[in-house]
C-alpha cells in the first residue's frame, strides 16, 4: 500500500471519483486520475466534494457484494 500524498493548501480544487465497485473518493483536480477511477463530474473544495459523497454514497457496500445478495 502506498503512502498518502502530503497535505496541500486548502484552496486546492478536487474532483469526486468512483471506481468499478461504486466506491467514492476525492482526487486532486490537477492530477491525472489513478487507474480504475472515473470522475463523476462533481468538483470543488475538498469539503464540498466530501459533502457531495455523503449525499450520494448511501450504501457503502461494494457493488459486487450488493449484486450477490
């Protein structure tokens, strides 16, 4: 597992990303997306992105587990 990037200034812009398991995260808007993640279109400050994720990610169960129920 790799280390988290160093904290950056609070004025940075972020995007909300989602993976194939429908798990959400935030990513720096000025960086290429990591493999396996897709931008959702939501962007803003880190807190705005986290607020958006809280609204849309209501079931934290990975997609593959939900599908097997």
